C-alpha cells in the first residue's frame, strides 16, 4: 500500500500529540470529499481514501491528532482526547448508503492491517470503531453508511492470517508475559495470558508469522478453540529455567525511575481480575496504555505506578473512577479532599510527575522529567523537604503517606503481578 502525502499536515484542523502518548484506536468515517476539488473543505482526518483507492496521509498521527472526533466518547476519553488518542480514517463518499467502490474497500482493508501492525492496535470491534459508535451527535447515527466496519475487520484479519502450519507436537513452558493471540501477529487480539511456568502443548508452528525479536516462528496451542498462537519468545523447553533474574523482581530497593519491562498486559489482566468497580475492560486497558506511555516517556517505573493506582483506588472502585485521580492526590498537604481531574490523562500525568518529584532532588532530571514535575506540582503541592527523598521504593514510607508498611505492600503486590515471590531473607536492611 502506497501512501500519498499531497496534503500531509497542511490542514489547520489538528492538535499536537503530547510526547509519549500513542494512538489507541481507529475511528472510521465517510466524508463527501473530492481530492481534485480545490475548494474542498479543510481535511480533518489522519487518512482519506479516494474512490480510486488512493490513500492520502493527511495528518501524521505520530505528531498530531486530527480533529475528527467532535463530541465523541471512547472509554475514558472524551472530545479532543479522542482526537489525540484515536486515528481518524475517512472513505470519500456521500454517506447516504451508497456503497464505497471496490478500490476503496481493498485500500481500507490494507490500511486497517497497516495501522494495526504499526501501532499495535488489536483488530477488533473495540479498537476499530465506526463513527456512530463513539459520536454523541444524533446527526452521525448510522455513520459510516457506505460500508460495514465489522466486515472490514473480518477481511483484514482473514487476509493477515495466510500462513503455512507445520504439524509437529511439542510441549513448552510459558515465560513471563506470554500472550496467546488469535493470529501469529502482535496485531492479533489477545485470547488470554499464559501462566508463567505452566506446561502447554502445541500441535504445530508457522514461520510465516510477524517477526518479533528476529523470529517469525509462532506456535499453535493444541486443544484450543479457534486460532490461538504464541510467539516462540514466549515459550521455553521444559528443561530451561524460567525464573526471572533477581533484578526483575521488585524489592524495597527498586528505583522509582527505571524500566520495569513489558508489564502493561500483565498489569491490565491483574487489575481486571480484581477490580471492584463496574467500569468496562476497555476503560481499564486505555488507562494502562496511558500509564505505559507516560512512564516510558520520562523513565518512570510503570509497574510501581500501576500498583499504587490499584492500592489507592481500592482496586478501581466506581467512586475512584469518577474522580479520575489514580493516586488520590490532594491540592495541599493535609487537605482532606481528593482532586477531581478533568481527564484520566491529566490524573496519570500528575501521578507520574509526583513519583519523579519524590525520586529526584529539585533541579535534577531531564528537561522532560522537570516539565512533568512542574505540571504535577501545579495540581498538587509538595513540601520541599520531600523532594528527592524516595529514589527507591523504601523511601515511600516517608514520602507517600507516612505508613511504614506501604513500601512492602507495593512490593508484594508488584511481585504478585510478576508471578514472583521474593523470600524474606533476600531483603536487605538499609545500610547505616
């Protein structure tokens, strides 16, 4: 598929995408647009597909959010947040029920596969959505009317699953973070999370799956419904130890800054299993993506941040969700009222900025870290005596809420998520 850049980023209808924030879903529209019409209205989509099948890349989603959403809601995101978190795709057409052209349809299927693979967006009805399912405007009911997004997803999935299965029986152990997917690709929807250390039988493999870490081999799990695939990196021969190296476990000396590894999906599964509120799964996963993106952009430990969210929210209670305040931050020290944030993105950024402020002495850190600290402190003040007092989890006993057992609670819950138990004797007392 070739993308045309005739109109790339020329429209004024775009919003800068905050650094470290990636798109999570794709909204499909239909727009009365003619690329040859010089008087056509300004473009407000990331991609436009002309009747001849030409795909115009109009707004670079890596840098901007196209202003395509209007009054929309997707999970926890509303309005302009949907512009930043969603990718807008429009097929040119009158939107009156006239079918799109065969050339447009073929291009749309190819573009769906491309966006799914490029941004690791699952090809399913939760993440590839028609405009009418997110719009709050009655004017958009039934839109797009010239094509069926569910059928588009089905064809994109079918076309991406052309592989040759080599029928060979095997038995493997799952490693940390192993995911079973509906196709041999990271674009495939997650079927379930494999249990680390458990044995799984396979009835074949393909070397034609998506290449991950220089390997395109994916194993098919035996006795599973439909298509259930695991990348070769997620399995080990039974004789190979699967224990994480000690550095991967969380201890009281784990830094608040640093890479916690690929834990997003494991954290989401853990929280979904234990959540006490009624919020749907896509809301929880969307917030998890936000944590992963923000922490990655400033070098904060995402696992510790998410564990704090679980503890402070009483495992995602409904009351907590209404405030969009994952860490129960208050405007001032000693203030009894939690802040009500305007969006989950604001609440997550304020929480991660607070972690940075506790880990870094005043004036230290990168420009990006200092900017997020300043943003967080504009919401919730922090005493100067606490700046930089918690470079590791151990310091949170003083820095967070004065509860001496708090660091151990965070440690134990983090290791539950990792599937690891750290023997008590391995915890060393701080040196004097």
